[in-house]
């Protein structure tokens, strides 16, 4: 079982961001954190969560580093009895708001992994993306995290943006690996509805050859690619938990939870959520839905998917792909080595 906690506050709205986040709702922080605590208590009972059964906790957003550690304290105290001994507890953070004091406060609460929304070490590119931090902020924040005591540190990079060159990306990678990180996420810029970049589709410009080069370059530093966007000498339990189709509590406005064949959606309106944190929409997943999600997720990661979930026609298509060396088969599980072709392979299998 996993827990995801959504913090919808941001100190700036990035031009590509479609996540549920706000730059003008800071006055609601305290009441929001109280609502989170109410929902947590309710979900622990609803999901029948046992002591020592939570494998990972992920605080995402939005920007978790815009909320003071003291406001997280009750939440972490409530979760504590349910955590496994080596539970991975991650918080996302933005370099401009993740002060050394904030990092120390979260570390004291039990957070043992931090993921920085760095995106680039090129200041021109950061301004283009409307990021609130500079490359200097990113360097300082990551070094501060290590000094505080964090051993598991990750950073995000964005690629496939207008103006990206091999030289720019090479500088980003080289700078990233000069820092004390053991995990890196690389995300292609995508144009989402309702974002400023929706009116500027030319901002996203992916070249498959450049993406392949980028992935190979990251791996040349000894970081294994364990799913389509993630690399590391450390593999995130939380990330893998999603690919393994584990159940998870989704806490907060705009979060998503899953239990067996049901998905739970709390209100994405922050004021509504604060008033009614226990109300959520429920989606029932069919057996076919679950199978297709397992295939898509499995092909995008080292997890793979089991052959016994397939019908006869799908199994035959998989066997054809194995013969063509597009996927591999071992101990009843199909695996994909080229994540960039994952969606095309999944569509072929399910066609």
C-alpha cells in the first residue's frame, strides 16, 4: 500500500503545468492541512490499512516546499504507526522555496528522500518555462539537502522544449551528475489543455534521435533506466508501486486513490475539498480496464506484465513480438526494453 499526498500551493505557475495547483490560495494552507488530516483518518479506515503496511509515502504537488514543516507534523504523526520499517518517504520541492531550514524540518519529521523540480540548469530555459528558481538556487538546494542528511536525492529535467540542443542538454546532464544525486527523472515537455503553452504548441519539439541520445547519456553515468522517465542507482519504491499496480491512498484536492477495482477522486476544487474532504467520486474499473492498464504500465517499466492476463489473440501477438525481438518473455512475464515504443507495442497487443 502506498500513500500520495497532494499539496496544491505553488509560488509560481509554470507555463506547461496542468496539475491542480494555485498561486493565490496561500491563505488556505492551514485549513487545507486540517482537511488532509481528516481525509487521512477516513481513508485509513476505508482502505482497512494495517499497522506496518505502508511501503511508501509521496508528498507531491503543486509545491510541498511552500508549506512549513510544522503544518505537516500532525499528518506524519497519524501515518507513523502504519509505516513499514524501511518506508520510503519522499517530498517534492522547488529549489527557490526549499530552504535549508525547510529541508531540516522535513528531515526531522521522517522524510528520507527529496525530489527537486530542477527542470534545467540553463537560466534562459528556466525563464522560458516560467520557473521561479535559477540554476544557482538548484545547485544550492541540492547541496543543502545532502548537508541536512538526505541520502536519497532526485532531480527532474525537462527535455523536448523549443531551443533544446545537444549542447544544452549535455550541460544539464553534466551538471546534474556533479551533484549528490542517486536518481534522475527526465520528462518530455507536453502541451496540456488549459496551460499558457496551449496557445504555443511550438514550444514542445521532440526529436526521437535526441531523446534516445539523452537516455543513453544518462545511463552512461551508471543510472539504470527502470521506467520510461526514471533513472537511478536507487529505484523509487513509490514509482515502482504504481507500475506494479499496487493500491494507494490519494489524499488532497485533485489527488487520486485506488483500491482493487475502484478509483477515488476527491474534489479538485480546493475550497470544496476543505469543506468536504471525505467526499469523492468513485470510478469502477472493469476487468478489461485493469488488464489494459497493466499492459501499458508494464511495457513502460522493468515490471512487465504477466502472460496469464491475456486472451488467446493477445498472447499470439505477444509471441509474434517476441519472435521479432520487440519484447522478451521470461518466467511467464513479458518485458519491453525500448520504452519509447511502449505505447505502440501496447496498442498492437490490444488491437
